């Protein structure tokens, strides 16, 4: 009998064919979903409505990764969630089999290869790179040494026009109280090597835009990381007449999506020089506020956008003094849910509800600009379903198999490549659509991790509050 190590076992997992090597599991237990390249055998299974990722791996590695992923989840870091480890597996002849690590499948996530296989614009690559940089800085802030930073070990989710990156492979990771500069440099060296290899690989496969150079990309990642780290942790010194700089620093950090838990402020004995060093914590202020108010669990940028909409709803309905939780409930039933339930059944798998609502708000803005007057949200929503959603690629798991897995030699193991070399990659209207907006989007996307630009904007006083 196999043994389950888990804080909370999903009992439906017990009946899976544990005595069969994972590579030979019958197709009826598996779901074909896009995934990254891996050394180990990885498969996805569906039990009830839940999808799990299974990885066959040596026992000490499986247990180490299980514990590390649990720690990362406890610390609220973006990573996949460990569900358990199955040990003491034997095949029908009594030979031992390697244990299996079980993680929850990260819904709506895309490995970078699926993103690139549809062809991506330069601007999209920049946003991916930013997401990766933020993930690495966040992990380092909590004292996590990754040890195997790579695109294959990262999953991406769309987040209100940007991307959010998640750690998927914690096999080599170590959690410390704090990382030394040397440890961070170690991760950066690994990142450089792995990412350079991965970008070259994409280039060789004709999947990288001609304008992009692997070496330049890797250097960009490194310099953005260093800038972000300096902004997050650097000591700033100024004289007593420049107190506003404390606030500017906090605002810049907020604009980068981080919260400041404490500011370590010291003055020299005559009070003329002030030193500040922020203690930055995990971002997520907006998503925590939104989940508290509405129960919607979203990415940070989506939450910010939805909260803006909630605030304008509040102003419009003249409820500034009403209880926030009550207004939020009204907004959810009057605004959010009607839009989400308008999606026809066959299009449900396309986008996650919060992303869909965000897209409808964007679409409405464009329509209103065109018309020179405000378009009602219901009207914008039906136009969006008709004109845009129906043409988008599917992101949800149930449908992913039909689109992204098309043409693979083995749909359960994308690492075996395409069955037919002449196979033409699926066309992605996301990219097509976006290219028209690229000109407008670019300054905003570039500004996200462009700390110099943030400093300038701050001096002009137009940072979000
Ligand atoms: N919980 C999950 N949700 C979604 N995708 C997942 C999940 N777990 C694994 N994957 C997919 O499977 C791929 C391989 O997983 P992982 O990186 O853990 O394997 P590995 O063999 O340890 O990799 P490496 O070769 O880097 O050691 C990932 O890139 C990801 O695409
Ligand atoms: Mg991996």
C-alpha cells in the first residue's frame, strides 16, 4: 500500500494507479495541459473538479520540495501549492517505484513555451521579464534562495494586461532568515545561464522576435533586478529639509506593487541628516482588500482595477458614507456578476472572471472614447463577448487540451515535441489585438519597472495614491 504524506489528503487521490510508473499511466486518468520542459516525469490528473500535477522524483527531493512549497505558501509567496507526497510505491512485481510529489495545478497558468509558441511581441516579452524580475526579488526578500531560476521553472498568469509569475519548481530551493549579497549573486548567475540558454533555444526555434537578442534580454533582467532591489532595500540619506522624500520613497514602492511594513528612520545627533531604509513586505495590499470585501481572489493589478471600479460605483451611487462592505456587496451583485454571467457557456473557459471583468472595463473605455460619451457597462460587455472574447484563445484547463495540445506527438508529454514538423502553430488573437494598442501601452508597460521614470513621474506628482 502506498503511503500518503500530506497535511490534508484529498481522499479521491487514493484510488489512482500508484503501482504503475507515472510514464505508463492510462490516458483516462490524465489531462493534457501545456507544461514546461522537465527532467522528471510530470503528468496532470483530474479528480472531481480538481486538477493535480504529479511529479515522480527521488524521496528526499520530493519531501524537501513538499516542505519548501508549503513554506512558500505559508509566507504568501506566489508559487504552486503542494498537496502531498506518495511514498512506498511498488509495481505489480514488487519492484520499488520513486515517490510522487503532488501539487495543485495552477489554474489559468501558462508555461513560457506556450506563450512563445504563438509568437509574442517585444512588449509582451518585456512584461514577462518584469514579472520574472518581481518574482525573484520577492523570493529574495523573504530569504528564499531558488538555486534553479529559469523560465521553465516559472509559470505565468495574465494580470490585467501584465503578467504575474509563479515559482513552480522548488527542488533546489532553500529558505533562510535572510540572504547575503553573495547568495543573491549566486541566484543571479544561475538565472543568467539558464535564461540565456532558454532564449537561445527560442531563437533557434524561430519563436523569438527578430528584434530581441538573448544576451540583451538577460542583461535587461539583471539590471532591472538590481534596480528593483536597490529601490526595495537601499538606504537613502538626505537633509532635514527634504522630509517629503520619505513619502516619495513609499509611493514609489507602492507603484512597483510592494508594501512598506516599516521604515527604519535614523537621524544623526544634530538632526541634520536623515537616513531611511524601508522594510518591504510582500505586495498584495489590493488583492487582500478585495478578497476581504468581496471574496474575489485576484491578482494584484486586477484587484487594483476592480477596486477603482468599486470606488467609482460608490461615488456614482452617492454612498461615500455607507459601510464599505455593504457597498462592495452591491457592486458585486449589480456590476460584477451580471457581466460575468453574460458569458455564454461555450466561452466560459476563455478567461478567468476577474480578468474578464477587467477586459470589459478596458473595452468600455475604448468604446466610450470612440463614441465621445460614456457607454453603459452592459452594452460594453455584450460588444466585448461578441467582438473579442469569441476570438480569443482558451486559457482554462478544460479547453486547453483542444487548442494548445493540438499536433503534439504525445499530448500528455509536450517534451516529445510535435508529431508533424510542418505543423503550424495556433494563431493567437491576443497578440494581434494588442499590436494595435502597442503604441499606447508601451510607455505604461515600460514604466512598470523603470524606476528612473517613476522618480520623474513622482516629481511631476502623478503617481497613483
Ligand atoms: N502545479 C502545477 N501547475 C501547473 N503546471 C505545473 C505544476 N507542476 C508542474 N507543472 C508543469 O510541469 C513542468 C515541470 O515541472 P518541474 O519544473 O517541477 O519538473 P522538474 O523535472 O523538476 O524540472 P527540472 O528539469 O527543472 O528539474 C513545469 O514547467 C510546469 O509547466
Ligand atoms: Mg523544472
